[in-house]
C-alpha cells in the first residue's frame, strides 16, 4: 500500500443471502452458493409488490420483513508493523451487526447514520479475512417512507498508522472573514495507539479552489500513549474566495502528521469560507447579502434504484432542481449519504440537515433513550465541515408537540447541537395540526401562545404548512425568524382553518416578509412509500421518480429563477387522474399537462395556464393571437386562459416591456412512429458500477412526443452491462422496477444501464407493438488503474 493513510472503496465481491442463517458470522461458514453482488445494495427494491404486507403503504408494498446476511472475503498486506484497520459503513438499513473473522465488533440499529469499527485486533495479516454483516428488518417497525433494506450506502476500508487523526476528527471554522483575509481555525483530534508518548509535528495547509497553498500552520506536540488528544491550529487565508450557492468554491485543509520526519498520516477536509448570519429584521444574510431559501424537501430513495445510493443518479436529480432555481434542500427526515453533501457543496445547495423524524414514537421509539446521543453526534461530527450545511434540525412533527416532556427533550437536543457545533442555528419542524383538538380548532391566540414556547427553544422557528399564521406569530414574537420547513407546491393555507386552501404558492409569504427566510416545498421529488394501495408512493413532487419535470415545476421556476421563463400547461379534465387519497389532494396541483395533443376536446374550450416571471405573455395558436396579458394582473402568478382547442402549434411569448425575452412552443403530435432513446452519459468506465439514464420517448415522424398513447416496451441489452432499473413515473403501476419490460406513461419511460467490467460497447434496443423501434449505444472504456485496484488491499 502506498501513502500514510489508505481509504479503499469496499464495493465488490460481497456475498449475500436473504434469511436467518445460524452461524453465518463464523469465519468458516460455507457461503459458496450465496449470491455475488456489489454494494450499495437494496434487497427490497428487487421484490414484487405485495398489497397485503404489514406496513405496506409505508414501504411502497415492497417486502422488507426479513433478515439479510452479507459476507466479504479479503486480504490485508501490512505496509508497516504498526498499522490500524477500520471498516466504515455509510449506512445499513437497519439493525445491523458486524463480525470480523468470527469476532463481534458492534451493532447499529438506526439505519441512516454512518459508523466505523476498529478491526485491528482481529485482522489476519497476509491471510484471508471474512467480514460478516447481519441486517435484521424483523425487529423494528419501518419508517413512514420507503427505507430500503441492506448495505444500501458505500463501505470503506481504512488503513492508518498507529498515530492518526480520528474518525471525523477535524473541525474547521472561519470565525472572522473580511475581503482581505479569513481567519481559519482547525480543531484536530489525534489518537496515539502506542503504549508510550510520541513527539510529532502536525501541519495543516489551506489549499484554495485552484489547489494553491494559501495558509499554513504547524505545531510540535507530545501525544500521550494510548490516548486521544485535541489540538487547535489557526491560519490566515488572504483574499478569500467565498462559498455561496451561485459560486460554490471549496477550499481544502490538508492536515499531515510527521514523526521523526516521516509522514504517518494525512487527512484532507474540504470546507468553504462563508459568513452566515441571522438578522431578526433582515433575515438570513450570506456573505453580507440577504438570501432567500428556495428549497425543497427530499427523501433518500432514487426511484427504481430504491435506497441503494448512487452518486450519478443523485447528481442528475440535483441538476433538475438547479434548473428551476432551487438553492436549498431539507433532508427529510434523516441524515443522508455523505456523498450527497459533497454534491451539495460542489453544486451550490444549502442544506437543512435533519437527524430524526419522530422521537419516542414510530420507528425510533425503542431506540431513543439508548441511541439518540450517539446518532445525533454521528451526524453532527460527520457533517459539520460542509459549507452546504447551514442549519441542523432535530426532528419533524414530533409527538406531544408543546407538552412539557417534549419541550424538555427539545431543549436537550438543541443544546447538544450547540455544544458540538456552536456555529450553526438549530430548528425543529413543527406541525400545524397539534396534538390538542382545542389548539387545532381553537383561536389564533391559543396557537400563538402554544408556538411561543417552542420558538423560545430553537434558533429559527420551523413551521410546516402554517404560512397563514406567519404574521400572527411575528407580531407576538418580533425577534423570531420563520422558516417554512414544509410548504405546498401550489396552494397555501387560508384564514384560521387547518384545512383551508387558496391557489397561491407560499413563496409569496417568503418574498413579502424579511423575517421569513425561505420555503421548502413538499416535495421536490416523488418518493416511494407513505401512501395507500394501489399507489406505491407520494406523487406530489415537482419531479417524478424518473427525474422528469412536471408542469407545476415551472410555476416554481417562475417564482425562483432570475432568468426569464414562460411555460404553457393545460388543465385536462379528461386526464386519467393518478390515484390520490382525498387527504393528500392539497399537496398536488390541478391535473395539468404540458403538451398540445388533446383530440378528446374536439374544438371545445380548453383551460390553460402560463407560468412566467416576465412582465407580460402573449398566447398564439396557429399564428392567431389570443392577446397579451400582464403578470401584475394575476397576484398568484397563474395567468389563466380559455380558448377553443385547435390542433397545430401553440406558442407563448414572454416580454419585458416591448422586448421578447423568452418563448415556449408546443406542437400537436401525429401518429406514433418510433421510440427515441437518449442517454445522459454515452461513455462509462468498465468498473461495474457507473450508470447511464436512458430516457425513452414515443415520437411521431417529426420527433414530437406522443403523450396520449402508451405502449409496452421490451428492452434488449447487448454487451457487458445490465439493466439496473426501469421506471415510468406512474406510481400506481404494478410493474417491477427490475426486468426488461415497461409500459410508457404519458409517452415516456426510463431505463438505467450499469456498466460491467469489460471494455467495449453496449447496445440497448427497444421495441413495442406497431413496429415501434429505437436504439442507443454506449461506449465502455477500461477504467484507470487506480479505480481498478480500488477493492484490492
């Protein structure tokens, strides 16, 4: 092995079996006939839907009530006589237990936190080792949303010297920032596993976004034997480049430990230099400028990939959110994969990092007393160097809201966050319904008094679906800042009724009040679970499970984006409605479609809406103008139209003054002619891991999508690769997310292709009834030696 610290992805050649097999933790257990796979892996997403399963609605009717075993055989060659070996799991769902060579090393019930075990005492150097992991999903009740099952995040083998920086052992802060310089403080925890004291030099270099050293500090220290100590280093970075959503520039702190002039450890910590302040009158200030949070809430699943994390799939989703002007994300309602935070750092998203959903009810009920401190600390220590993370959240719509027991727990959780990271504010997302009927249906004065108790215990008042009461809360609490931790995408609350709604996006409550620092739309992306049959998930997202944008997403873009936009959508009363229980209707928008193929209207009047941030919009059908309408006349930014449906072309022209600044055109589709396959990545490494999303569209002879005729599409893949997942965005479908067949939904579906290990070419062919054909080719290139050896120790 090369270098002082080696971090190796542990993805390949895991053996897996579902079932409770006695003795599977033993080193000599016969796993010859177990399935060979790579992680991340979610065994639940591979199943067929079961409408009768226990807690089926929570888990998308995908069976998970079982035990799974994973085993991995590997060798370790020591690079020095004094070496430590650790295994790090980014997430296992859930109730995991781990053994190395038959020795038990630990358990972790909560499925969303990262954790590490020291394997050193039991490692067999230069011989075969066996890592065994038991995942037991029969013990704990599941989450309210799809959680998945298995080792669903990345695994890392970490080799260090006896003297090394601990797990998440750096804490970088920037207490003072000016245009001339930034003062950077690094707190570093170092462990000395030797029995005797050791003198070392600890040096930290600050590298700017271009990789140039801009600050340096070093200290000579004595490390006591068999102890962990902390040192503090302070450096100056001249003319700092500041991190922001529009300019996500990252620095790196490289901390190196030298003993006897020999490097024994090097630890790299990406961070951002940014100044975040909460002003009770001005709101949220980032680097001295007011910033409004244009946010969405997301759960962790990736549609047809299930809970198994994949960076490429997540990045594609974030890119779609970025297109519509989104600048922030609330993690609902658990810590996410660490790679997602890396993406948020790099792409420019601010993050509300949330530890829990409920506390002493539902999934976490039996874990809280023993595990809350360990789990919360794991999130805080792992994530506190990320510039994207600007706020912690300790819960969501927790039980007994406002009761003395809840207030005491809230104080404890918030105080713990402040202790571990005093640089960030803490919130808790509060529900509007309350646990008391008198509060739910009572006067606004009672609600205000109730909310005061909660506001006094957090730094920012996080409110779910309570925008109709913002002004009342602020009047009673003039120094309180409010954050819409959940808002509807199309409607807002009305009057003092818990279930009264207006077609007015809650963004206006953010834009019109300095003390309201932002909104988080529920939800940014459709997700699996939290539903009732025949639906398999929650379909109120701005984006569906395939990553296809919905018409309502352009309303959000018109409110958030600084770039001119105009977009046409039709209210289609004839459209087959997706299954949606009555209680969820206000999370959705009216049935809308953004195409111009409505033969069922046959010359009848059709209602339209144009979403825009332009001063005016002109609507033109087949060169006939239907007039120009001004945005100022539509306070909710929904410019409505009604006109006879005529096939052909419809065009909306957005203008500022007399200048045309944007347009959107739709064309009536002809008869289905072919299948169009478009891959987002046409070149993949032969690493057995990377993926390409292939969007499949039914088109007419002119390449126009045919949205009103759907077909069963059969896919055939040639070459060393596989179809990893398949979807169409219709959450009522009973079709499996695995296989090679899928029916289109509104003219589209999605195929996710994963490369194998052999360089060459992949050919994906698609066919459907009526002679519809299509294909696309992907090039698979030999991966670099570094990648190829990633799982070799």
